[in-house]
């Protein structure tokens, strides 16, 4: 089955690359829209997460609108990934704008490398790829493997076409330290549930989060700098990579306190951007899964589908 899925995915990716970019993006958006209605469990997770985050600020209709837009953006991200081999220098210059270019130059001059904080927001696959193509920094990523090994190899090979190395989390410390000592950037996507992490507040609710970035910031001395890619709402082919100010490392009384303090600061930076662009974050991920649900008042997603509210 894994081989069949990988073969079908590979064929779709080739088709997406052959089509004009506008057409392929329209297909990706349509696929995401259909996914909102067909992927019942993921839709329920997204709506539950939105209720947790914005229950007091936005009504049910607005939360459903955001969920639909988020599914659509997931389809667009799949197209971004499929088309990475087509991202030439000229195309990168035409479609990617850098907000905070001076911050990249500043950290590059320090020669300590960069630990790039990011999230599954907007066109996130274009951050490392675009920065590499534009020659601003040499950038790689630390991230989970796709469960389907064949699909994982496809994803890794697509990123490699733009010079983006994929570093598995297992045993990543040595490789990350080696790269930052060469004044490279290493990206961390820190917005997903992590079973062995620490609980920090995300939209006011404790969520288990990986603490490896805080550990590496202390160990390497490299600055942690937020990088978020936002898709233009009127032209899906255009993107802005927002480079935020460095998040200084905060010392604590113990190693555990330091991990908690700094992981909270990184998570707060992500939350601030998700609040600005909620339609472009991946709400369908079960962000609060590892939290004891009775303690947080978050009921588990039921195995059987109850009647859905009108979309």
C-alpha cells in the first residue's frame, strides 16, 4: 500500500509541475476545500482548536470560515512543495519578498549561525528553499519523517532540489551544532504536539512542545530568529518571508526552568503570528493531544462522527 500511495503521489507531483503555476495552485486550493468536507476527523480537530483559541473572540461562523481557509492553504502548501524543483533564482526574486532583510545580514555578520524558529503557517516550505535560492543563508531543516518511508524520500528529495537538507530529530544535536558553527541557518518548526516536551501556554492552554530548540540555543550560542512565510491573499503566487527580531536566550535557576522559559517565548512568538494570519495556520493538527484533557477541559475527538454544524 505504501508503494502504491507513493507512486500515485509522485504522478500527481509531476502533473502539478507541468501545469502553469496559477492552474496548479487553483487545483491545490480546490483539493484543500474538498478535504475540509471529506476529512471529518481533521475538520473536527480544526474546529475544536479554533474554539479553544478564539472561542471568546470569534463566533462559530467565523471559526468555520477560518477552518475552510486553513484547509485551502494546506492544499496550496502541497503545490508549493511539488514545485520546489522549479524555483530558480529568477522565480524566487519575482515571487518572494523578505521583510527584515537587515536582520538576516546582522546575524550573518556575527558568524554564529542562526536557529530559525518557524511554524506550519502560510507557505512555510518556501522559507528555507527561498533563502537558499536567494543566497542569503545556507539553510536546512530539522523535522519529523513522514511515516510512509517512500513519501518521506519524495519530500526530502524535493527540498534537496533547493539545497535544503532534512535533518531527522533523532541524533540531530551534533549535525545542528556542526551547521551553525559553519554560520548556516537551521530551521525548527515548533508548533506541533511533542510527547516528550514541556507544557507551555499556547492560546492560554498548556500544550506539550519540543524543548530541543532551547537546549541548542544554550549549547551553541546561536541566535534564535523567527521566520514566517505569509501567502499574499490576492495573489497566491506571491509570498512574504517575515524575519523577526532575535529572541534573546533567558537564563533560569535550573536547566529545566530555562527550557520552560525559552520554549514559552518561542511559542508566544508563533502564537502572535497565528493570531495575525489565522487562515494560514494548520489548525487540523491535534495540538493539545498530549495534554491531560480532563485537566484542560478539552474533550477528546470522538471516534464516531456526530452531526456536524452547517459549514
